[in-house]
C-alpha cells in the first residue's frame, strides 16, 4: 500500500546570505600613479625605506625597473 505525501513547500523564513567582503568593506582607494621620470629624477637608482629596511629601485640596462632589498 503506497501513501502519497503532500508536496513540501519552502520554509516560511527570510533567506539569509553570508556577508560579501567585496561589497561590505569600505571602498578601495585607487593607487597613486607617479611617472618613473618624476620618481627617479636624473639618476638611475633611488633608495626606499620601508618597514625598517632599505630597498633600491633602479633602472636596468634594458630600461626596466627592478626593486631589490
């Protein structure tokens, strides 16, 4: 003997979603853009101090930028 059960309906409660960090966080600030000519001036290398360390940003012979610690 088979018994037919009534069709189930969706629960009567609001749908919950997990927070979305991309939309819930404050708007990201666009990075500043500085030309390498302005940053380097007449030289081919500068020193940058960050977090107690000194880094060197230099222009290579192939006109690329390289940052070393």
